[in-house]
C-alpha cells in the first residue's frame, strides 16, 4: 500500500508495507529497495527478476548495482538497459561481500569485502568498469576499511579502523591514486560524496561537510535535545540529507544547504513550509538524487524491515538561490570534464549576443590560457539541446568572446591570450524536457612545427602563410599531388612524411600514394603507404578550423632513385568530415601541384601559384663507383649480363636492387659472392648493399 501528499509540485510519497525502505533514487525518480524496484511517479514497488539476490544502488543512467545467482554462484552484477550481467570472473566478489554504490557515470563501483578470518581484515574496494581494475582500499596503517559512496572521478569515501581489537571507525576519503585522506582521528565515517568533491558524514557525533578541493571540513551543530546527527548523502547541487538521533533512538530526517541556513533543518519543517502533510514522516533521509530534487529514506527501525518514503521538490528547495559561479570548476588542458544539466533549474536566462532563452541549470568552467595561441574545445551536449558560451567574466551579461554560442556537437577552435582567464558556460535550452550530461575538454597548442630530424628532406612543411586548402577526403573523387625530386647519382631512402591538414577533426589514418613522373605531371602509382600518424601537432588555425601537422613514420623505409616523384595523400575523419590539405604561397619548390576530380585518372595543373604543405624526409646517398684497388668493398663487372660479383672486408647483410622507377626488383638476405641478375630486363639499376655494422654502399649497375 502507498500514500501521496502533493502541494503544487512538491510531493511526499509514503509506502505502508514493511521491508520497502528506499535505499537509493536517481534524477528520474527511479529507486531501489533491498531487493526490488521503486517508481516515484506511480509510488509503486516491483519485485526484481527471479535470479536477483539484492539491489544496492542506482545511478542517473538507470544502471543498478546488485547481486545475482549466476548458475548457482553469487556474483556482483550490473543491470544495464534492463539486463543483468555479472561482473567479469576476475572480480573476486561473492555473497560474503557487500556492494554499496555506483557512480553516476557508471564507471566506478565500491563496497566492502567480507571478513577474512585468516588475516582478520575486511577492506573496502573500488572497481573500474572501463579498465576492469579491482583494487582493495588497504593500507599498512589500518586494520579495516569500507567504501560507501563514489563520484564520477573515482573518489570514494567511507572509513578506516586502526584498532586490531575493538572498533574505531574514522572518516576517510580514498583518492584515485590510492592515497587515503583521513578526515579526523576520532569516531565517524564519510557516507556520501558528490561530483564537485564535497563529502558528508558524521564525526564525533555531529554531521560534517568536507571539500576535497579546499581541504576544509565544517562540522554542523545539533540541537541540545539531540543525541547525535549524521549526513548520509549530498547532491551535486550541494544539498545534504541525513538524520538526527533522539533519546530512545528515534530518528528525524534532516536537510542542509547554506542557502537554507547555517545549520541542518528538519525535513518535516521544510515540507510543512510548502504545505505538505508530514504527520506520518519519521526516520532517516538516506539518499538524494544528484540534481537535488528527490530525497529517499525509510521509517524508524531496522532498514530491512522499515517502510520507505520519498520526496520530490521540483527545483523549489534551493532553485535560483545561488550563483553558478560558486560551483565553477578550474579547467586544465587535456582534461575531460562532465556535468549534468537539468531543466527549469537555472539562474541565468539569457546571454550576451544570443537571442534565445536558457531555463536549465548552468555549469561554469574557469580556464586561464597558459600561452597565446590556438585552443580547441571539444564539446558534447549529451542527449538534450545544451549550448556553450565563452565569456570574459563569470556572468551571463559579460562580454561574449565568441559573439554567440557553440552548439556542443563537436570541436570549436579559438585564439586565446596568455594569462587571460575565460569562462566556459554550459546551459540547457528552454524547450528541453529532460536532463543531459555535457562533456568538455580543451586542447592546448603544441610547441610549434620543427624541421624533420633527418639530414635529407624537402618540401614546404613549415609555413605561416595559409592561403588555401584542397579536398583530399578518401571517399571523394578529388585528389591533389605535389612533387619531390631525387638528384642525379643519388638515392633517397624515404623514412618519414608530414602532411598539414585543415579541418576540425584529426584524421584517423592516411593512405599516401607515390606516383612516378609522366612528362611533368603525376603518372602511375608506384608505391602506396597505409599509415597512422605517429605525432600530431595543433599549431594554428585557418578558415575557421585548426591546422594539424601530421607526422607519418614508415615502418619499412622506401628507396627512390634519381628522378621526380609525386606525393598524393588522402584521408578520412571519424565522422566523415572533409579533410583539407593546406596550401601556401611561401617557399615554392619544384612544380606547381596538380589536381584531379576523377580519383587521379586525369590531372590538371593548379594555377593558384601555391605549393602543398608537406615534408618527405630520410637519407640521401651519393652513388658509389667501383674501385678494384679499394679492398673494403668492390663489385664487378659493370656493365654485366647475368651475374654481379661482390667483395667486402665486412659481411654482407642485405642486397636490394631498384629500377629507375624506384621499384624494388631484388631483395635478399641470403648472400653469396654472386648476385644473379638473369631475371632482370636490360637497363640501369641502383643497388643498395648493407654491410655488417650498418655500413651502406649504393651504386648503379647496367644490365645488358
């Protein structure tokens, strides 16, 4: 049975069946019992599936943590999209262990292992569902520990005990790096943590709030007629819930937020202020949703026998009472941040230079540019319509740096000044009906483009003049090729290629054709490389998009003989965005580029007076001449018909031969004093011989 009291949109639901304590609740009003599901909208409970042995926590993704019977074995498990799946067999949890919490992003799980009689210990644990790493929260300084709650960053809270006999639980924070932050050397425990790093619990019989970011712990007073008080959980909006304990051990649910006063308030008094009938409300406020709208708990007595209740505040508890700047997050380069935005819970309605209204909650990130240059903001609005603003100050009325908004559907680039502080603000558009989790990250520019670290390179791979860019998307029919030249009586061992591209996303892979020369324009393809970038530098922007200097190292270097060659790259991005090869008017070299609109079948010279931005780099070697009097290395005869003789003081490791188109025609590691040339057609060939110790000899041989 159930009852419900409603005034406006503030609502109290109460269950009247024993064993219906509501042990967790999310932003959608979905809750769990010890072994059951609860729905606030209908104020009804339902049984779990037949193989489920217990439910422990639920997050805003509706993921549920619990225990299941998996072929006769107790297994820790997750219910995702309505399906229960046991954790991997490598996770050492069974019926002796206790599960407590799952982070809102579903990455982290925490709890406590069962008591081990061999070691006389029981430790808290944390498990990462992404990496499948299971870690005990143990330390030589303590005998026991437990973890009750965990946030999206992997910070867990609970207690440690350093008494080998007896019990003295002390509140503690377990950091992701394995360190333990002891909050006080006296009785207490930390029971809740939010995604802003605020921790709540009980210490020396009074409720406390601790901030990881400032390392400040504040204890709250309790009334004189109260034996003790504790906070059980805290929302991302900073609302803490818990209970006061009176003589006789009856409990009163409490709620706290600085905007409500400097001390905890009776939840009954708060609800009465909204005109809600609370005549039957007693017990513990045990959990609060991350958005601060739902509070869940249970009546007095053992929780597994108690009757559950839940409250919905519809953003009226503290809505509009604080500034979004109070909860700003300091943003650093390369770090990903998430935040949940909820509808109809905002402080700021409009933004400078933007004609739309934003009624959702806001999130502010503060970023100070470490250097003057280009910065890339990777923004994801989540499942609802959230927009992003870059402001000069922490205010919706400050100067709007971008003169509008970013839609949160990809990458945005902007030039920022060293030492200047900017404010990135995310807000939910007025017509959204549900919450969304936004994700942001800023990438800072690299240290600039350097010449290749090889003695021999050519191309215009460094430029500050960005004059055009040509489509080289693999799925298109557009192609562009630029030339490089190997001088007479020289070989060029290609080891590295750099290509500068100009679009939002970084291409995943590149295909690079090397074409022979056909009367001064690109000819047939003679080599094809399928490569992944070994390094990418974001160093500038042009045409509203970032410029990436992409370096590709060849796993197997390729030898080219004298002549002209054409490099033709094409690439794809993860989303299918067009890839543009940057072109410049500075430092012209060789021929003008050629362009094709039919996949490289026909070519036309580019008449814009530009060159493509690229490097080809490696080793250049002058061809040697046979000198019989030099006994270190000689070869004969030259010209020859079918056999080439070699003689060297050092062992010959490999022999390769290339025709004048750069194609490898001989490659052998089985070396004798004679190389069989009978299979070669008459012509000129370049030989490359590697001797023991790395000495290289290159020379031309004429085959008759």
